[in-house]
């Protein structure tokens, strides 16, 4: 699967090479130090009432904070924001990052409200679709898929222009529909996995590691995807020790929806 709308460009001062590899792993080493930060967020969760009480259908034996999503969101955007500021990143990549930020922020706020008060599934699905559409409108999509036995399945055969806010946006029908289903689907897959200690975080860590390795491969050449994947991986690795059985913190919907969205 190839995200061709995020392509290698001279505008991004990182190439899919050893330089990208070394910078990303320095970022990873810094991100694993967020373990102590999550301990403080754990205390914050208790004080603000963001804790899952013990219930008959739940296996944890005492109230457990579910604010892991705050640590994911803040640590990711602080690091990526610093990268954008110091690199600097320009052109189309800024539009991609802005779309990801707005979409993830919308999901994050929805997850925080849901973790505290509870929202019905219809509201959450609507927000998930809206977040996916924001990313697609920013220009991120899937225009072709690698077939298992060679060749490509192209999804950009049908295009038509649509005027939005004074600008012309070319809708790529099958590519945009596939991206919409993929993003919403992954959000809910990680959300459903967040039922056993360490399961959603472990699967997410593996997914981001694979995405990173594939993204730095010259045949794929997706430097922005590599940078995003390694930063989120570092955030997840800092969370996993607190999420293993018996969990001292849950990621909550704010965390699971954010991770699924980023995948």
C-alpha cells in the first residue's frame, strides 16, 4: 500500500537515508523518556476523575486512570512541532501536517469527552468520518495498492473537480473512498483492541515500527511517514510499561482513536 500523495520532495529536508534513520532514532530515545511524564498524568487522571471504576465486567481490581491519550497527543505534537519549526518543513508537507493536526485534535477532544462523560457511537462515528475527510481534503490519500503477486491496483481512474472555499479540489473517487474506509476502520480496530492490558499499545507499536521500516525503504521513499511513525512509536513505547498487566493506566478512547488515526 503506497500513500503517493505524500511523496519525496526537495521541500522536506529529510531523505529516506541513514540521515533520516539517525535523526528518527534520536527522537525515539528521547520519547521513551516520557515514562516519568506518564506517571504524573496518572496522578492527574485520579484527581480529575478520569478513572475507570471497578465493574463486574472489567478485570481490573481498582480504579485506573484512562488519560494515556493525553500523553500520546501532547508528546507527539510537541516533537513533530519542534521538527517542523527547526527543519523547517515547507510547501505541501505543511498542508499535510496541518490536516493531520486538525483531524487528530478533533478526535482527541472527542475521546477526552467520551472518557469522562461517555458519548454514543453515532457521535463518535460522525467525528471519525469528519476527521478522515479533513485529512483527505489536505491531500493525503491512497492512489494505488500493491498487488500481492506483482503489479498495482490503481484507484485514481475517476476524478472530478469540486470548488471548496474558493479553491478547486480534485476528488479522486475510489482513492478517497478507500482512504475514508481505511482511516475510520483503523480507528475502530485499535479502539476494539483496547480491551486487554497491553494489547492495543503492543499492536500499535508493531504497526508503527513496520510503517517506519517500510517508509525509509528507497522503493517506498516516504520520509514524512517515517518521521511520524517513529515519533508515535516512541510515545507508545513510553506508555507500554504502565499498560502491561496489571495496568496502572489505560489509554482511553482519546488514546486508542489517536493511534488508529495515525496508523
